[in-house]
């Protein structure tokens, strides 16, 4: 066991890793195992209380000193590659391939690793919703409109988030824009099943990762975090529904 | 009829492949393993489609499909040296019950209109039905994704066998 790692520095590292993992979309069990791995290597005991937007960690060293610290997470944005990177980092530490300083540098690097380009994401989201529209029985034209609606909506959402508005507002506006465009084929009678477009174009906003993580946390017994995620996801769904209801009222479609 | 059925399965597979790949991009799955997410997503959706054709219920079909994704994902994760959740998450999210989830929400918004809720007596059963369907489908997806944690007891891999990097996931 290395005794040269100070409890202070270790707690800060553990907090950084925990909050970054939560923000990247890891379920609490994963955060727990990753941190346990780090703590075991350097001979600390570790207790965690994870919620959706913060982590509370108590670290105990070999001579019985404890340190408790709390940190809020950075803004949430799902980034599964970071899950891999942190997992590899903690394994390297556990196998003695990384020193404490190197682990700190690695953690900092991973926390700043870039995600996909916004334009690429917009195109991907468009294709995804277009294919879902086809799966739901829409015709090719319906798929094209779903593509347009989802791509533009995604770009709008990214920009609203960049302008530092409340994230929930971004969901309302994005869902409004998307369903406004997707409602066009109902309005003008384009394609064979225009209602499929309206139903599938907003699916990219559905918070799939928090929803699934909420259930996984529930199964593994992290009740606080499970509730938080479920509430967050349910509220996003409500925001999507509000945005849709607004645009449907504006378009005057009453048979959705 | 046989050919038509096969064509439908293939179509379902390819559409779901694209969907899973694109979800992978949205969720920041590494580009190198996007194809695995796509294949798993395509497999899950096509498998569910076949099960649905054979009159297996929607919930049981989704459960079987997501369990198969979870089990295949465990093997894949050891092949490509990534945690399985990185690609099983986008794959399973092709089957996310988004449609039922916001039908629940839209139904609830309709409830605020008294005349509409009196006009249609089925509104509340419909909302409850959609809500229960959403929750059940979510549970089946989550069970599929976390199958590794449920199947295997938590244990630490001994240092000697860990030298093989593929065991470190």
C-alpha cells in the first residue's frame, strides 16, 4: 500500500471521477465499483452517497482519519466513451500501471475529452428519427419530414443550451420546433401516414439514458439516485409534451 | 409470403441498425464500436419483430430481446475491451417506449379539459394503460442492460488472472 497519497488529494480525485461519471450517464453501481477500485489500491476505505446532481464521499485512511467532501456534478450530457475511459483508468491504477499523479492527469484529460460535433449529432438524430418513422409505418416522404424536424430541433436545442438558458426550456422549445415541422405533413396531407411523423420525430428528446439508469439504480438499491433520475426524466417528458401541445394547438390539429 | 416475411425482417433489421448507430452518436459511444451498437440494436429490434409475429406479447418479446442483447453484450465487451453498457445502451434504446411515454403525458394534458374528459370515458384507462406499458417496457430494457450485474456475483478478479487485459472491464 502506498502511504504517500494524501487523503485530501485522494478525496478530491474521487469526487472529480464520481461527478464526471454521473454527468456522463453512468449508473450509481458503476461509479461505486470504479471508486472502490481506486480506494483499494491506495489503501483507503470509501463510502458514497450519490444523487443525480451531486456526490458525497467519506474517505477513511489506514490510521482511522476520515474526510467527508461534497461536490456538485458538471452539467449533464450523456457521453458513454468517458465510461470506458474511466473504467480503464481505474483498472490501470489497480494494476499499478498508473501513479497517483498520472491518474489525476488522466482524470482531468478524460473530463475534457470532446464529444461528437453538434452538426454530426443533428444529422444522426435526423436519420434515427426518420428510421423510427419508417418503422412506425410512415412512408418515405414522412421519413424525410421526420429527418428535417428532428435535425432542426436538435440544432435548436444545442444552441439554447449554449446560450445558458434553463435546460428544461431547451426541451420545450426543441419539442415545439420539431413538432411544428413534423405537423406540416398532417396539415398538407403529405405521405401515407402523417401521424407517424408527429409521433416519432420528437423521440430523440426522450431521456432514455436517465430512464434506464433509474431502473438499474432501483434494481441495485441506490434509491435516492433512482428517484432523482426518474423525476428528471419524467419532467423532461412533460416538457416535451408541453412543447408538442403548444405546436399542435397552433397548427390546429385535433386528431393526434 | 415467406420471402415477404424475410424481407420485412431484413428491413426491420437495417432500419434498427441505423437507429442504434445514430443513438450511439447521440450518446457519445466511441466511433470504433458504433457498428457493434448497430448490430445489437438491429438484432434486438428484428428479434422482437419476429417474436411479435409469433404472437408473443409486447412485454415478453421486449424482455427476451433485451436479455439477448445483454448476454451477447457481455461476450462483445470482452472481445473489444469496452464495458458492455457503452453499446447495449444505444442498442436497447431502439426499443425505448417513447411513444407510450408521451401518450401518457399527452393524455394527462387532455385531462385538464373537463369537457374532453367527460366526453371520452376511455381517457383514464388509456392513460393508465400507456403508463403501465411504459413502466413495464422500461423495466425489461433495464433488466437486459444490467443482466451482467444480476447474473454474476460481485467478485474481484484476482491479480494474477487480471494480467489479461480483456478481463478488466
